[in-house]
């Protein structure tokens, strides 16, 4: 017996009539990671903590229009908003380097 392939799940969901199905990689790789990493670097964060991940998730949710499940992946504003949310979360959660942060990102 072999384990089911997680890659086949979105395909099966779409075949069953789902309007949208994803395995999470496109959301992470395209929408999440660029802003998370840039925000952490701008803050000089010593780690990427749960507060920073939550800030990225809330920023992405805030950019989603009511008829869509995720924001437009080609909109550069997405990365800017996620970057600033993560940078601010790093500062507020105490993992930012005070010498590296500035008022303007």
C-alpha cells in the first residue's frame, strides 16, 4: 500500500466540481514567501516567528476581493503589503534588530 499523493488532491477536487483547489505551494511560493523574507530582512529579524506568519496571512486576506480566495498573484502591491506587515510584526514581537530598522522600509 502506498501513501496517497498530495499533489493529486487539487486535481481530484477540481474534477469533482470544485471552483478552486490548490495544494498551498503557489500561495506560499508566489504570495507569501517574498514578503515574509523581505520583511524579516528589513527588520533584521533574528527569526521568523508565528506573529510574523500571522501578519503575512492577515495581509494576504486583506488584499483578497470578496469574490476570490486569494489576491491577484501578479499585483506587486501584494508583496509590498505583506513585507510591511511582516516587518512591523517583527518589531512588535521583539525579534527585530533595533539597529537595522528604520521608520521608512
